[in-house]
């Protein structure tokens, strides 16, 4: 083991990625970790990863290199930003709540928990002990992300401190956004999805997004209530989650279209399928019986395009009809939505096995996402891109560069490699890497439940000299082994 906690991989061979990113970068904004400090910081904070696909490996380190740019130290502790350039719709320290769930999903794999501890407290306590005033500017799944983060870095003390804050804030959402029928409403722009085909900046539409988020938030608050012994809170929010699940299935599922859809202010279905109809599966909301929606994923008239999953079905007459480059969500590919769709697909493959999609579908979509991370031949992540050319639509806009509005490392760690965080001390690894794709990979130095994990795949045992097959190590010791690439479990020592 090296000093940074890696049992199999040595950090030095991966420094070349960071050195090249630094050399190619115009460092126009410096926050907590500068480019010059980036490798020394990253080698201590992230799991090392290697695989036979050089582009996947490169973009893994690129996304961590960009995420690091967004960690900002403030008088109120650490926060995570979405834009590096100041934007008018942000709150204090250039913070925006829209992608906070993505920030927590990605950042939970950092070894030092204090960055996200502070960031969570910022959202709930930064206004003289009250929630940040701009928390409700956008829909978000913050309590759900707090709980999911706890599954990696358990912190019942923090949850106990903030449980009532989260419960109180949920009730504020109910006062602000609840329709008489029990569903939540939202404007598309306040969903972070402006100029959509189904939405409106003025009409109160019941959208699969905010209702899935609020279901997930209620369920998470209930689970956190159970965790810290607040049974009354747990019971209250279990009921809220159950009711919202029923309402989403009953009111937002269009049986003719076979899809979860927006219900308009006129109480009719919007006449379009949009990628937000996959969002309920991000949080395991649907019961069995709705999986037919996933037939649209690989349909070229549905959501499949050369450069990713479109945000609206391509057959619709209003697809890409709203002009360009003002943040339209009428069909172009948004990494924000790609992250949600791939997260949802991973859940479907594991928890809804008859859905008609495969690990190959997941991995192919993931590889397309990897390949989109280019602009002028260099690694890049921005706001959104053309679905047929792969051209970033605001690529020369400084505010779009290094846009922190999606996940990548989490999709690789919990999806491709398959580490599924759990509340107990069982380590579950369920890779979505299709058989025969890679002969080897290693993810080393994962800080999980206060211990150190390594996940290895070595088809013939020659790469890592630890036997052939899939291995899981805890603190350098083998806890699970399989000769095939598939789901395995082990227990932490």
C-alpha cells in the first residue's frame, strides 16, 4: 500500500493525464485547488482507475480534474460550484442548487468527507441557521443525495443534526409547489430544463422530475429518520413517499404512449415523450409493469442519436425547433440528463430484469458519453451538444467550459464497475461491463465505510498476479472472488 491508500496501482503512471490537462488549460479561475496543486490533491482524494480503453481512462481523470476546479473554500465552509464564471442566477459563492444532487453523487467518492459535509450544511444552515434562500430556485433531490452519500461515508451525526432541517424544508416545498391533486408542479426553467417541448416558464405543470425528486427525498428522510431513531418523522415521510409513488404511477403514466410524461396545467398529457420520463427509475420509484418505456431508448425515432440520448423523442415535430444556444431542452443532448438516464438504466438492469434492455445498452450509451467529451480535439465538458454532430453548442462560451452539471466518475464506479453502496457492511459489486469487453481493470483506493476497497477484473490472472477473475479487496485482503464477470458479494472485516 502506498501513502495515499492504494493497494494495487501506483499513482505515478497516471500523473501524465493531469500534466497534459494542465498544459492545455487556460486557467481563468482558481478556487481551492489550483492546476499546479491538482495532481498532489487528486492522488490523495480519488480512487485510481485503469482499463484497456485509453479514452475511458483519460476522461475518468479529466472529470475528476474538472470537478476539483469547482471546490471552493468560503467563510461558510466548502461549497461546490456549477459554473466557474460568475452567473447572475447563482446565489452566494456562485452556488446553484440545480445540480447539487449530481455534485453529491460524484463527490461522495472523494476520500475526505469534509468537502461535502460543509456543502450539505451550506444548503441547510447558511442563512443564519436557515436554508440558503436560493435552495428552492431549482428542483433538486438533495435529501436523497445526502442519504446516498451517507451510504459511502456513513455519518449518522450529521444526519441527526440536519434531519429536522430536511423535513422542515420538504414541508416548505409542499406549501410552495403542491397541486390539489397531490402532485408537485414546476416550471421547466426551474427544473433546469428551459425551453422544453412539454414545459412552460409560466404554467404549473406536474413533471416527472420534481415528483420523482420529492418521492426520493421523502423516502430518504424516512430512512434517515429510522437511522437516528426519529420514528415519527420516519412514519410521516414513508406515507408521503408511498402516496407520491401512487400518484406518479396513476397520473403521470400515459398508457397510450407507454411513458411517464408531463401533465399540463390543463390536466392533459403533453404530447411528447421526453428523457425526463426515465427519471422515476433514477430513484426506484416505479413498481414492476412500466418497463415498456425503455423500448424508446434505442429507437432512432425515440431517444437514440449518434452522439447520445436526446432530451426529447426525435419523431416529434417540435424536436430541435426552439433555435440554438440559449439552453434549449427540446432535443439536444445534455450531460445532466444523460447522467440521470444512465443512472436510471443501471437501476433498471439490476432491479427490473425483464425490462428488455441489457448491460450492452448501458455500456454503449456510456461509451458514447465518453466520446462526447471532446472539443477542438481536447477533453471538454460543457452544457449541451448537437445530437448528430457532437458539436458542443456553446463550446466557445467561457461560462460553458468545465461545466459541473453532471456525473461521470459515479457512473463508472457504481455503474460500469458496479459498486452498489449499501447501509450494511456487505460489499456488493455488480458490473455493467459486458462479458468479453475488457480483459482487465482496476479501481483502487476507494474510501468506503471507513475502510479501503479495491475492485479488480483480470480475465487470465496475468495483469495483477492475484488470480483470474473478479476480486474485491478490503484493506488489501481478499473478501470476494468470482472467475466470471458478474455480481458478487463480500463482507467488510
